[in-house]
C-alpha cells in the first residue's frame, strides 16, 4: 500500500468498525421488547458452558419472544450513551431492582488455587492487585500501586491480572488493552505487552509453577478437578504443540472459572429456594452478577440476605476464601444503580 493511501484506508476501516458496532447495538435494542406479561424474558441454560456458568439466549416461548440479556453492555456504557441499554430494564411496579456482584472473584480463586502467597497476601491485605500490576508495568515499583490512576488500573492493570493469570501471550494482552481504548483512553505497544507478560515469572513464580502442574496433569491424565470436586475431562486432540498449548490454557482457566461459577450458582440456588418471592425474587444471572427485585420496605433486609448467601466461606487448598460481594439497588433502571452494601 502506498503511503498516501494509508490515511484513507484507516478512515475506511474505522467507518466499517463503527457500522458493525451500530448494527450490533441496533439488534440488541430490537430484542428489548416486553412480552404480554410486561416482562422482558431471557432464556438461561445451566448446562450451556464447560465451566457450569449459565449460557444465555433467546427463545420463542414468550410472545413476542425473549432477549439474550447477557449481551447488554455494562463496561462500554460508561463511555458512550449509545451503549446504555440497561437503562431500558426497569423494575416491576412497586418494586426495586437489586444487583449483587462478586469483587475480583476470578483473581481470588486463581491465587488460592495456585497457592500463590504473594497474591494472597495482597488480597487479604486489601491491596489492589490490579494497581500493583499497573505499577509494575509503568514503574517497576509495586510500592507505588496507590499512585496508579483509575484508567491505568482498569486497562492494563486489570487485563494483566485477569488475562495474564491464564498464561496468555503478549499479543493477546496487547489486543485486550487496545480494544478498550475508547473506554479508558489507554493503548500499549508490543514492548509494554511483553513487559506485562514477563511480570508473571518475575514477580509471581508460584502461579507459573502452578501452570506447569496443570500442564502435567491435563496432558498426562486428561482431566482436572476444581476445588468443589468437579472433574472435567478433556477430549481435544494434542497432536501438535499448538493443540497441546490450547488444552493447557483451557485447563488453567477452568479451575478458577468453574469454581467461581459454582460458587455463584450455589448462592443463586439458595436465594431461589430459601426465600419467598414476597421477600425477594431472583430474576437473572449475568456473569458474576445476580439480579433480583423486592419491595422497597424489604431492601435493607434483602441486602443482608444476599451478602450472607454470596459471602460463604470456601476451603481452597487448606485455606478459607471469602469473596466480597457488593450490593447495589435502584428504583429507576438497571443502568442506574447505587451501592447500598
């Protein structure tokens, strides 16, 4: 391509990507349509994923159908009003919406499963691991973690932990950070991404050793077992180095992800089975979040109940892990939540 043609090519690609986003958002908004009972329905399949996390989809069991409510943007809605689809979800008359969300759940599960004392120390000491990773990336000095700005914490700090802990390469790290440039205003080059990748063996060698243990387990025995005793068998081919690496990455991610899903599913089941709809109603599970509703007079009681059910202690490799839960509520819409517990 000639140098003179590059600006036009970049502008054309940007226009195409913008149109793709607009078309996706159009389809999402089209799907937000109440059925005859006034509710927006979403089909959830408890057996739809390998990790036991619910999968979501649409179904024609309700007229005029249902929507995949798991696709409603949350993160991108912070930077662009176009993505504020959750504003379309409002409480039933006379009730308030309540959302309960785990805090840094996968990072906590991974640290405890790997037995990484450094990461556990940070988590138990209320040190923000995402900020520590960002400080190591920017200044090679984790002691400056409290100086890290939110945009760096939420971009390469968060990506560096949540993706890096699963042994992804620097190309994936770079792509993941840069894909959210519009949200955080942060982009990284290959050199920075390679530095992020190198932090793991340099700073968290125990997690790297755990990767090797998982690799040995899955390639030798073809299964892994998570902290809840759930056994997963791997049937993928391993006749090439790329195929073996893919199986190993999948096995590394399965422990924290499946444990987190099972913890959330347990809380979801207890809330559904133990409490009368007059106290609380379970509406939806999306990722690490449970959406409920209740009468305003029961709001504080429901907040206490939800925290109690979600903040159950788990035994992981002889340690007790409790994952903090944040509870938010609204009488306006799902997109307008305020913290209450």
